[in-house]
């Protein structure tokens, strides 16, 4: 897309087996409102000629602060009852990237991921070191009580009461993400998550892993993923979609559908959102729902939750 032509923004708030008969009306309404607010935040930046990086960070920050999603406030809890947060961000023009895993006190992990990208020589920081980096760089901190909701504690207690030896047995992946193309012709992607309920041993999923859950390349595509992270890691989903667009010339939809079919063949489920420098947008998911939204400089706008809303 030539500079000055237009912009695109696509967001997600997670994928899973959430259906109309299983979701309370107020939860449905709250999720739609949260997605709309995230679209508003990113669209305001893009429509003013701002960067894709700023737009995806702004959109994801809104979703991190919204308790309807599994990122930031409202994050799923580890087996020990701790909110351990992961996030990543990537600039499609330079392929600079930053990511954090297992952080416990940064209010907006996506902003910490960006700080890692811009203020350090590294790409991925984890655990106590990432928390220390956050404090040293003056990012806003929050107590665990701010992140943890009673509902998340209940979910963890129920899982433990069943003696479950696995996590996220209800297949609810509330990871959030955004991809964007700005009027300068550059793309970006960002993803943030609380992981999965009952995770143990410092488990890290695909979200903070560049090439697995997050990737952006102006020569191909910008991608953010949500789903069964172990399978997305094994399939290098985000990079594979980008590579199919860049090297094979596939459409965004074809590339996304093909790679998601590969994930499903391995036994994983979830979804992806994609955009590219030709202004195209796509999403693909193998679950009953994916909380999602898109907007563009052509005036198009959509917020959807369930499979039949496309």
C-alpha cells in the first residue's frame, strides 16, 4: 500500500469453545464493548497518521485493562494462584521485536515488551529479571490483587478440586492481540496473555515467542495468535503465515486457513488475525468462537464473537 492511501486494524480477544448458550448476556455485551473500545483506541492513532506500532500497543493496552479478557487484569492464574503475564510486540518495518514472559507486576505487559524492544539489546526477558527491568524503566506497576479476579480464583479452585492434571480444560483462550497497517505503509503486531489456568513450572505459551504467536514483516504479513500455545509453538504459526504470504504469494485468508489446518491436524485449536501492506485483513479460527474486530480507513468496522457472525 502506498503511503497515505489508508490503514487497517484487526484485533482479537481470544478463541475457544464459547457459544451463545454458554455465555451470559452481560459477558457477551462486555466483551463486545471491550473490543469496540480497543478498535477505537487503535483507530484514533491510525486515522491521525500515527504508527502501526503505537496503534497495536494502544489497542492491546485497552484489552489488558479490561477484565473480560485473559491478559493483564483478569488473567488466568497459575497452579500457585499467581497471575504470570506474557506479551510481545514487533515492528514490521525493521523486524525489531520485544517480549516478556512470566512477569507479575507490570500493569500493561505489552508496553513492557515495547520497552524491551526499544530500551534494551534483547528481545525476550522473563520472570524476576523482566520485573526488575520494568521497575528500572519506570513502567506503571500493579499489585497482584489488581490483576486477579474472584472468577479466576474460582476457576482455579474448580480445576484443582477435580484433581485435573491438565490446564484450561474448557478450552477458553482469552489471549488478546492486534495487528495494524499504518498510512506510511508499515505493519506491526502485538499479543498479550495470562496463559492458561493451572499452568505450572513457569510454563510459557506461544504469545511472547516471536514467530510462534506474534510476527510482523512488511514484506509479508503481521500476525497475532490465540489458542493452544504448545501447538502454535510447534507449528511456528505466525512466521509460517508470513512466509506463505511473502514467498508463495498466497492470500492472507489462504495462508491463515492452511496453517490453522496444520495446527488442527496436530491436535491444537485456536485462531489468528492477519494484515499486510496491501491493506488486506483476515482472520481464521478452528473453535466455536473468536472474540474479534476489524476497522479500516475505508470506514469498514466489525465486532464479532461467534463463528456464525462472519
